C-alpha cells in the first residue's frame, strides 16, 4: 500500500509555527512505538512534558520503506527520519479517518463538522503521582 499511497495535504501548526505540507504519514506521539514493533519515536518519554511529531513526506517514501522492510525482517533499526518535540499541535481535519489512541475517529455514522480545528497539547502537571513516604 505504501508504494502507491498518495501524500495528503495537512494544515498543521506546531508551537505556533506552521508546518503545513503533504504527508504520507504523521504522528503525534507520547510513547516510542505504534503497535508492537514500529518504533517511530525512540526517544519519546511520557514524563518530559512534550509530545513527539513524526512525519513521512513524499521525498521520504523510499527511506520509510527501507525502515519497514528492515523491521519486518526482524532488524532493530532506528527510525531514520527526524522528529520534533512540541507542547501544542493544531491541525485542520477535513474528511479522512484518524486514529486517536488506537481508535478510529470519527466513528461510523458519527457526524462531525468539517473542516474542524483539532488541538493536541501537553498540560503541565496534568498527572501527579504521589508516593507514600517510607
């Protein structure tokens, strides 16, 4: 599918900087992998107060295909494309189906206003873990 998949135009803003372009794939990640074996953000850390933006553009297609081939062959190759750390990402959604935490959005028969601006942001101290004193 990756051989013929056309890049899609996305209007995206990261921390106030517009990075709109045509992407084959883009991910906003807080963990290192997508599924059990696709380590797209090997340096991602859930406690660093940032998310990681990973993308594949048309000019990256062959590099991404080589990465996938190596992973399928069992290789432990590092994702070859750069990532960008951010606190806030805004994008304009129009019609494509998205994945949020492994779930499709919008769901079948769900009516959503198009276009819609969606914001993904890290909130400082959104989760505090208290440990009892010893």
